[in-house]
């Protein structure tokens, strides 16, 4: 579909799994931070960060509307952090979506916490009123040492502040945590403080992925001496610790990304004990757990 739309795409193109049916609308190329050592999404030369010209984005929306406007229900603003754009430009984009894609009911975007430092809650409320429905926030960890080791450029406090702003503005939050990011040395504090982050912010959605490196681990290891991937058993122990310390009221939890060995789905806290039981069974006997086969974990 990408090549049939009147939109200029710079590949590879990324979006969250839940945006599979969305129109991918690039408003920036690449990621404005792009220093996280675990992330390979925007390292290709053609993905160097730049904001797209407003005229190009608005024309893309208009031409898409002329062609298939009545068919589009969801829009995902790409690339890595569309919310880095000034509020005025985002409002112009959202207004064009309302005008030319009138069937759209949901607009989403990735969001780096740093992107919201200069945006007030009132500005975010404007964006919500204009149609921005959900922001995907890659928190990765709630532990400051882990975040520093992987060059995330964020802290527990900066992530909480961003998530609180989004929540106050009425924008749904989907928070991602990377299982195994701290390696064995920082595994338990990674689990504890990631749970603390989720408890403090009560996001509407929470997901865990297993840290993985399709292009190799050299870049990551150079910045994190002594790190190694967790074994299956260690991954499950970390997940058990994380789930056990979660105190969520109504959060949709998913651990079903292609990187995950053990698929978990449920609502927290209502289904916490069921999810914990599944993980504890895997801890006790990984060989008997219903694990995703290795061939199916391709990213």
C-alpha cells in the first residue's frame, strides 16, 4: 500500500503493531534524539532527522483524501517522534486530517518524553481536541542507571512528567518497557523501577518487548561494558518481578510483540494473578511453557 499512496516514504518505515491498519503519514524523517544504543530503527543514512516541509505534509493529506479519504479510519504520524514539531504545525496537520480525511477516528504518534518539556498541558489539550488520540512512549526502563547506560537521554522523573502531562490532557498513553535491557547486573532494579514508573502514571496501555539486536550487539555492548542477554529463565524471573510489583487499576497489558518468547495478555490489575501464574510456570519449567518458536521471533 505504501507505494500506491501520494505520500513520499523514506524506508524502512516503522509503526507500532497496533497501527497495522493505519495510514502511515510521515511528518518528520528519523528521530530527533537517535542516540539510544539499543535502537536500530533510524540508523540508516537516509533516516537522518529532519522535519518535513509543512506544505508537503498538507499536500500529502489532501491528495490522499481525494483518492481514498472515505476509507481511512486511523492515522499514525511518523517517524520516530512527530511530537517534536511545534504545536502550531501539529494543529495544522490535525486540521487537514479532519478536513480531507473525515472518516478518521483516531490519530496516533510516537512520543519521546523530551518532546513535551516545552509543551504545556494546555497545548496538549489543544492537540487532543484536534484529534490526537494516543501517544506511544518508549520509556524502556524506570531505572535511571539503566537509562544512562543505554544513552536514552531521559530519567524516571522526565518520563513521569511527560506521561502525567499526556494524561492530564486526555491523550491515551501506551508505555513500552524493554525486558532484559539492564542485563543480569541491573535486572531486578530495572524490573522494580519500571513497575514504579507504571504505578506512578497508571497508563492506559502497557507493553513489554524483549531487547534484541537484529543488526548485532556491538554498538550496544560498547556503551554497556559487561552486559549480556538474559537467559530465558532470567527473562522470566525479571518479568515475574515486574508484574508482581505492578499496582495498576485499569491498564491493558500486552507482552505479545514478535520479540517476546512468552505471550501474555490481560487487564491489570484484574488479571494480575493469572498473568503471574503463567510467568511462574515458565520460571519453574521453561521447557513446558507455551513459548513462541525461535523462527517466529524474526523482527
